[in-house]
C-alpha cells in the first residue's frame, strides 16, 4: 500500500493500546458519492505493531470533506475552500452572503464544509466571483430589504 507519512508522534496508540510512534499517513481511498466513484486522499493513523490503519473522529470529519472536495473538483464545482475565498475577497460573512442571495441562513456555512452545493448555486457563486458589479447590485438590493423590514418593525410597534 502506498502511504505518505505526514507526521510521527510517540503516544499511546488507540489501536494496540501500547505506547509507540504513531504515524499520521495519507492513503488513497475510494468512495461512492452521488453515484460517482471518487478516489481521494484520506488521512489515517498507522499502527506498525498491528499493521493497521485507523482514524479518530476529527480525521473522519476531515476525510469526509476531502471526499466531497475531490468530488466537487471532478464535477467542476467550487471546493469548500474556494467558496470561503470568494467570501473573503468581498469581506462578507456567511450569514450576510445567504441574506444577499435569499438562501437559508446556514447554506454557505454548510457549503464551506460537508454539504456539496447544487449546480445552480455553484453557478451563482462563480458569477459573484467574476462579476463584482453584480455583487454590488445584490448588496444594494439587500440593503433595501433590510430597511423595509426595519420599517415594518417600526410600524408594528
Ligand atoms: Zn499501535
């Protein structure tokens, strides 16, 4: 098996329960996601005594994102990190971007982690990246919405 060692640390190994050098390694894994076979690099711990690969909760989470990001690249979708970069470029928070686009409040947060965006949403995010003027017009539109809501709130009071 092809293993890329990225870290080695002497500690209690939760595979064999002995203290020894536990290596953190990257290996190619294969998974099926949305009917697509995805080969991706997954992170594991390696126990040399038992010759076994295992992972902890954090790696399980990370590997799921690695799988989804590889799938996104394969399908020509933005990766979770790229969505974060677009947002950073405009200095807008996850929830404010959702507000601008009329999406559910946690949509961008989910897209920047485990949830793979659909094609339509992906196209909109790419358009924001390439078209600052369009983004600005959305921003103006949202400002109008906000003040309208505030006005309604005042009338109710
Ligand atoms: Zn071990």
